[in-house]
C-alpha cells in the first residue's frame, strides 16, 4: 500500500476523490485537476485499486472510484508514530 501512495499524483488522486461531492469520482472528473491525460490517470487509479485503497464501480460506460476507509485508516496508522508511554515510577 505504501508503494502505491509513494507517487505524488496518486496522493493527489486520493485527496480529490475524498473531497468529491459524493465521495466518488470518475476519470473524467480527475484529469483536469491533475493536469494529466486520461490514460495516465486511469493507470494511477488501477494501481490504487489493486493496492486495495480504492473501490471501482462501473455504471454504464463510466467507472466511479471511492476510497476504502479501512485501507486509508491502515496507512494512517502506519504513518502515525506510536504514543510515548508515560514512565511509571516504581516504589
């Protein structure tokens, strides 16, 4: 999963999809904000989907992508430093 989000364009895709009105977006919704071609955006979406970070739903000729909350939470947990445990004084 970490390798999938190592690319700046993929991080931006996750952000764009998360902030989309319905929490989902199609390739055509994402090409202009990223400034990338449709095939390049599709490639990045495929990598994120294969990594389990996105779900893909086909509706007619369009495919819509949305985040997988549990996968995003797993990445957040990996990137969050462990809490420092308070040292206890022993008597």
